[in-house]
C-alpha cells in the first residue's frame, strides 16, 4: 500500500475509533464502529489478505455490529447525561493509555527492521488459507465449531425470559 | 515504495490504546463492549501485517480464530447485558457494582 494512502486511511481509522469511544449516543458509536471495521478491511486487502478482509466485512461489520444495534434498540438507550467516569479516572486512563502506546511503539520499533519476504503465488486467497485451516489447524478449526455451539446455547439460555417473569 | 511494517504495527498500537481508553473511561457497558471489539481488531491488524511481512499464512489463520471467538463473545456478552438490563433496568457500569468488594 502506498504510504500516502496509508496515512490518509490511518487518520480516518483513528478518527472513527475515537468516535466509537467518545460519542455520547450509542447508535452513533455503533455506526462509527462499522466505519472503523470497514477501514480495517481495506488495510487487510492492502496486506494481501483478501479472504480475511471479506470475513471482516461479513462477520464484524455485518453480524456483530447488527447485534450491537439490535441490543441498543431493544434497550432503547438514549444519549447519556453522564457518560464518562470521574475526571480523575479519565486523566489516569489517558495517561495510562498513552504510556501503553509508547511501550508498544518502543517494542515495535525494535522488532520491525526486517524487509518484507517474497510472497508465494496465491498468498492469502481462499485456497491457501483454507489449506492451512484444514491441515495444520484442523483441530482448532473443529474446536471453534464447538465454541460457537456453546455460544449459541449460552446466549439463548441467558437472553430468554424465565418462566413466570414478565 | 510499500508501507513499512512498523507503520501498521504503530496504527495497531494506537487503535489498541483507544480501545483501552474506552474501556476505562466509558460507563455504558455496551460502549465498553465496542471498545473491546476495537482492541481485538487492533490485534488482528498486527497479525495480518506480520503475516504479510514474514510471508507466512499463520497470522491470517489466527485472525480467523480471533474473529470466531469475538463473535461468540459478542453474542454471549450482549445476552448477559440483556439479562442484566431486565433485572436492574440499567447499563451503567457504576450502578452494576453488586460484586464489588
């Protein structure tokens, strides 16, 4: 990806991520989350990961955010009067967050001096990722289906009204 | 000239920091949840960038697993929020302090 394009997209991504975190209206936060996830999908395309990018749009921007919006509407959440924590905690959180980013940047700067490797043909397309998924990672892949089954049963059991209630 | 790996990792670190900030600062449990999703996605970006740099597909496969776990987590977490709201009529984390010591 061209560095100029990267910087423009990165600025947009950071802006929409801040909107997710700081906007007072939860619906606007969810919409900003969709924008952030779409922009990340664009980065994935630029990083030769088209399958991951498509999954990102379908699973995250599609399913997960729709779930968020559904719950926000179900709970009928309005703009919050007092959405933030106390000023002291906000200050501590900003300081801690900046310290964390600085630490990560130091570690990253030390690690990332190697030139990019040459890519095999078909890197990141459906065939190559599926081959890895169904050979080397077969056991974890099958375990994710168990995980999803548990999640389905668990969320239905949690969310349904118990007998005698409302 | 392609974008160096460090830039992607830097963007990933910044997004992760924004997610941490959201979890610490906001009091609405749904927004806290969105901030957690943001952190997971920041890590996904780092995985894909390193996979590209090393020419190895392992990072992309791990992103696949992270997405699966995140989807399961979102479903269960939002069901918990629904159940909590039904019992307590609030999504404010400060008022949901029954378990606080």
